C-alpha cells in the first residue's frame, strides 16, 4: 500500500513539475515575443551654465563601399590607403593619424549621424556648421549634398541647430560669369531647402551663411549680384581677413568674420564686426604627405588636450557669443574631437566642463553602447524597437530611462 501511494505521489509531483515548467516556458516565450510600444518623445534642450553658443564644424564627406558604388571614399583613402587592409587588431588602413572609435563610416548612415548628434547633445554642443560644396555634379559633390541633407534630418531629430559653410573654392574651373550663376543656383537651393527650417541658425532673424573664403568670387559687387536673386540676404560671415572680398564702399554683403584654425586666437578687434564667430581647435596633424595629397600643413601639437583648453579659455575671456570647434571629424587634417581610439572621449569631456552641462563620460559611453547595439542588431526588429525607444529617451534628456531600456533587451 505504501509503495503504491508513493508511486502515485511521485506521478503527481512529476505532473506538477511538468505543468510548472510548461508555464515557465510559456512565460519565457511571452517575454521573448513581448513587443515594446514606442513612445515618441520630442527633443529637449540641454541646460548649460555657459550660455555661449558652441557649434562643431562638420565634414559630411565620408563614404564606404555600401554608399559609393563599392568603393571607399577618398577622404578615407587619399591616394594610397586601402581600408580593406586591416592590421592584426582589425583596424582598417585609413588616411588619418586618428582612428574613429566606431571605425571608418559613411556620412549618410542615419545610425552614425544619430550617434554623433547624441554625443554632441550630451557634451553641450548646440549643433553643427556644415562644410558644403554646392550643387555642381562633379567629383563627390553630389554625395556631399546627399549627406548634408541626411545630417540636417539627424540634427532636427535631436533638436540641434545647423548652418552652412559654403565652399566657393568649388567654383574654381568656371569663368567669372558662370561662378556668379552657379553661386546663385546654390543660394536659391539653400533658401528653399534649409534657411526656412526651424533649427537653422538665425542671427537678427536672418539665416547664418558662412563661407570658407571667399576664394573664387572676389569682388563685392559680384556677391551683391549673387544675393540679389534671394528674397532676403542672409547673415553672411566670411573667413577672418576676407571682408574686403565681400564689402566695399558701395556693397555691404558680409556681416562679420569667423576664425579658423589658429594656435593663438586674437579677439582684440571683434567689436569691429556685427557678428564674430570664434574658433577652437584640438590640434592639427594632417595626413596629406603620408597620403600622397601634397606636402601638408604646419602641425600643432595637441599637448594632450592643453591646446584645446587654452583656446576655449581665450573664447571665454573674450566673452564670445558664438564659437566654432574646428572640427568634429576632419580626420584627414587631425582636427577632430569625435571620439577616437587614440584619445577616447577626452575632447568631449573637456567640452562638458566648458559648456557646463551636468553630464559626464558615463553617458557618452552609453551612447556608444547604443550605437554598437544598433549596428549589431540592425536586422532584428524586436531589439530595434527597444533601441528606437532608447533613442527617444536620450533626445528627451532621460538618459537613465534610455539605459534601463537597453538593459531590458534579452539577447
């Protein structure tokens, strides 16, 4: 009798265990199948104790084989580098002394652009000043145009600002009449596609237009002719020392100047300009000679961040309203502050201190983790939904919620 009851009891226990296991397995399946409901959140503006407007000069010219008909873009290769060649650590051979933390990338990649925008946001950078080549269909200019449009969308998503830095050097092979004609076409495009956008940088209610020069249109009356086709003249800001190319007694086109890479910024005469945009660089260490793109330029040692700090202090002492960091990502010239293997988040840490945000490096590392997950699970719809939600938490300044959302992902 005892043995019979023991067998019955064992069977009951076994059945109960099987039922319990089935319930747990069912719950596991439910957990795996559970889909997050995306809550779309608007971007919020970061609080900074330093009210100076800080922008990063941005190069939208990088291409990978997937975006450039199977070939790496020239700004990763110059004349003699091949990113398909990798060293023992897996690093690609690129035309730079610095290696991006995320490796060589395409400037039209939305995930890359969102990663950059989030890093800027949590470093107190207000937006970007975009190096722009115009609309001519030659060299890689059309790709630059496409990438700029993608960058602008990313800045809008993150609630950051932007302005165009026009490269009139691209007009070099045209006669003067055609230079003016092409510049008019470029200006009308900017007016139609960018100047009226909410996040485009305005000063005195005018869209800010910077120019890296002028280098090709050199007569003030010609700039007057260029701007006459527009409904309103932009706030035109030329490179330091180039005002005479845009203004004279009869033509007033430029509203001010901006400082480019300079080891010893001099702000003693900025009161002479309606607008003055200062500059700060982390250093200058170009790859041109090694990349067989000429002899290169003067090297300015980064001094492990000391040069950058001095330049930021000079801008603070001058009580500047606007500051341009040169640059976010010109890896070819080695003026980049984007996180790189050689210096990590050093320059963004310095920016966080300078702008006076409350965030520290730990948040920048979480943004990097978000990027890595986005790339790794790009084809996983379930995980992508979690990462989309994390992005909305990041742009709405809820980083802890973003981190918690990433931690909820089951792999």
